C-alpha cells in the first residue's frame, strides 16, 4: 500500500463501492509501500539535488550556479573563501589586489568600539577604481577601432549625469576622464549647474552637451557656460527652442554652438526602444531639420550648427542594429555638411548595453551580444563608410554611455533577517479522527474519495479531491458550520498530501532589510532584473530556494523574478534565523550587482524608508587590499520625515512634553522616554541589530548623519 495512504488511514469510514482503503477493518494492518510519484516530473527543487555527502561543493560551482562569470566578468568573482570578490582593475587586477566584499561589509557595519564604522545596512559600496577602469576601457575600445580602421578623427565621450548624479561619482568621472577630454551631458537646469561646476576642474576641450526640453533660463545658463569658456553645445530637442537660442545669444553677446537631435527611422523593439523611431519622444524630423537650417542661415548663424545627436534607445541588443542606426545618422550628418553647416561632431547618444544576465543574447532585454570592442568597431565603421562615400571629413565621435560607465561601480548589500515557509504539520490518528468526525456529510464524501485514491496510489486524483475538500470546508467555515480547529486540520491534511506527492511548495520567503521601492525601483517599475547573489558562504551548497520580501507594507515589495528566467533564487539556510537580535555569527548578506545606474536617483521614500548608507572603497596596499575613503550614513527617520514636510524637531518637542506630562511619577521624570524618542529620530528606519552597538553613546554616534562624524571616517585603511 502506498505510503500516502497513511495520511488518511485513521478514520473508519466506509469505502466507496469497488474500493478498499486503509480504514477498512477487514483489511490487514497496512505495510509501508516504497513506491511514489516519479521524481522527474515533481521533484525539481534544490532539495532533490545531490546532498553535500554525495557531492563536494566549491566556489566554482557557485560561480556557475549564479552565472557570475557571465555577468560579473571582469570585475566580480568568487574567491577561495567562498566570498564575492571585486577586481577593481578588471583583467589587469593582480591576485593580491582583489577585494573581499564580506570584509568591506564587516568593516562598515561593525560597531565603532570594535574597529568598525558603525554604519547600518542596507549599504551601497562604491568602487571608484572600477569606475575609472570602465572609462579607460571605453576610451581604449574606441581608440583601437579608430587606429585599426584609419579613421580621421577621434572619440570624445560624455557622461549623462542623469544615470547617477552623486557628487563624487560625477567628480570621479571628470577627473579620470580629463586625460582624454571626457565631458558631461545634462538634461535639466540643476544637472547643467552641477555639470558646469564639475567641468571647471576638467579638460577645457571636454564637451558639455545640453539636452532635454529648454526654457529661456536653461538656454541662458548654457550660454553663460559658454562665456565661462566651457565647451558647451545646446542641442535642439524642439524646433521652437531655436528662436530662444538666437534671441538670447544676441542679448548676451555670445556666439553659441548648436546641435540638433534627429528622429531616426531606425529603432529597436521593447521597453528601451520606445523613445526611438519617428514617433519618439525627442528630436526633430527631417522637415524640421531643414527648417532649422534655413532659419540659422537667415540669422547668419549656420556656422554655429556643429553637432548632430540621435538616440536609438538604451540596451541596443546587437551591433547590426547599432550600425544601421549610426549609418542613417551619418547620412543626415553628411547632408548637413552639404547644406553648409559647420559640422564637427556626431553624438550617437546612449545604447551601449549591459549584460545583466550573462547570456550574451540578442533575444533578451537583459543582455547584449557584444562587448566594448565590438560596439566601438561597429560605430567607427558605420560613420567612416558613409563619410568616405560622401567625401566628407570624418567627424569627432561622441557617445553618452552612462549605463555602461557606472553600472558596475557600485554594489547594494542587504541582509536577510528571517525566513518563512509552509511546513506540513504532523497529524496523529486521533487528530485525523477528530477532523473526520467534524466534517459535514458532503465533505465526508470528499474525504472518502480522497482516502480511496490515496490507497490506490492515484496521486493526481488525490490532489484533486484534497483541493475539493479544502474548498468545501472553507465555504462551510464562512457559513459558520465549521470551527477553526477543523479548518486548520483540513489545511494540515492537504499540506501532508501535497508533500507526500511532491507538490508542496518548497520555496521559502526570505525577509530582507531593504525597501525595493527605494533601492531597486526599476524592478518594481519596469521589471528590470539585476543579478542578486549571496556575498558569502559560496563554498557551501545552497540547500533551499527562496524569494525576497522587503520591509514595506506593500504586496509589491518583493523580488520573485531573477536572471535566467528563474522565479526563485538558490539560497542557504539561515543560521540562528538571521540573528538580528544579536550574536552576528548567523548574518546572511546578499548583494545586488550592476545597479550603479538610475536606481539611486529613481528611488522614493515609500513607507518612509530612506536610502542606504554609502561607503567609498579604493584598492590599497593594506592587509585587506582596500581603504574606505568616505562614508555617508543613510538618512535617519528625522531626515525622511523632513522630506515629507514634517518637522522632526517640533515633533520631538511635542512627544517630549507628552513624556514629561505622563512620566512625573518616574524617577527620571520622563527623561528615559525622551532619550529613546531622540534616538529613534536619529536612527535609520531600517531594522537594527542589537550587536551593532557597544553602548548607547557609540550607537548614537554611528548613526548620526551629522558632518562631524562623517569627517572623522574620511580615510580609513582596512
């Protein structure tokens, strides 16, 4: 008799005609049957994989499981200790220069009294060395393509600050890009102001490209930048902007440099291609381009038109599509030269893609089928071929490859604090008998059918009758005809049956100390997937699969889609269920990679969860190969309240007065309550570990977002 029959063998219920089942007293005592449902169709979770006893796990196997070599190369790998490692110089990184990500997290989160920085998670770790390497790699790719193809000009990129406007990110790009005239692109007035300020310390030839919709103030700012000897180009997104440029340039007595954005016919499908093509959000049609040329000619300013800009769309999947779009734009460029414009630059916009899932495929919006070298070669070849056919001088090639520059340079670290799963309860014969006795007549018929199917080993039929029994009992409970104890017993019975036939959902929910809406908004907004990997224990075989649930009171606050088309993530068992209460030995850290573009700027304050803490880490010759050069504690509860127009100081005084009013009988007159309130205003909104502080004084100092504490951590070797 199948083992499944033991789930239903306790009740003495008459079998349906033609069946005999475990409750029939005329049958001998049941004997355990070793048969079961076929594993190939049911047991698909990690639980059915070989155990550690039968298979030795290794960091190499984890690297393959999480596809780290695909999306992480050449900056991320798994080291011999089973921890995620950062290779700050890419392929040029020497073994002793690799940085252990877990050691950074420990340095950042350990209390100050233990030699740490006392920062609370979640945590963004920035790697300026990776940022610099991305810039140099992009420049090298274009330099090689230009030299190998005999191209007659040079490459001169700009960074679109919308991808990540963080001050130190932009300043690092300007500094690292200065040797090869790397500039900035702005799409709004505040972005233009920060670009102007940063480029004052950059290369004088670096381009300042002004995109986006413009009013008189925006255009005036751009003309002022021109007066300040910044190499500023005003790119016309709308035909009407030209009138403002002509009028304001005369009033300010500035000879502008003008560009225009063309709407190409070339576009690619999918979300990231929605802003391209003839019906795209930005740019001028060929008819509008001709009108702009005529108007500039009439104003004796045709020599000011020097740049052509276009954008096929982000995440261009293939070099074939790229070459098609660049070739079309090159034809427009040559036509503008023929019409008498003083053309010098072709700005190919963004589109240089990131391989988020490591598949190197053209069939996925998460991947691209080329590298930097192939991208640069395709661009240079497309421009060169068209210009050579038209006998036009080769233009300067500019790109706005923000995503490709900053995506790799930061890692989001967060902690799993607990895990939950539905475990099938055990059920004794007496409990089962109690359940059956409490069933209504129609529910008892369902139970009889279930019992018979269980005895015969008809697994699919068992599931059908179990579901039918459960639904009938739920309806009876709603009608008040069934007690909660019976309903719980029915749930337990159905779970036991599902487990016996291999259909019980084994995916666990890992609760993480994070807000998806704040730190990974693109996952919620556009289903953008990022690689998520445990940053340690990668020398151990993950034994469960899980989805991630954040702290927000929102059903969308979860991550249940992962790269590779997976609906769950291989994870390890939590030790001590996360140990948020103290101890620290059981902490389980996860990292989200390739999220350095857009996520920080797009994140909101849903449920009043603010942004993560931030550390800036550079490679060094210290014992752990890294130095923390800057730290920024995450926004406190007071900070995020202030964002929504609340006044934390007034709120504190109100609550303090209330504490004094109701604490008169206490020895401290309510001061203890007031101190606790003050600490809550100063601390981050996220869950805090009791082990993160040695004393109240240390803890307050660690989370205080004041400048004094931040400055004392300015440079710290690890």
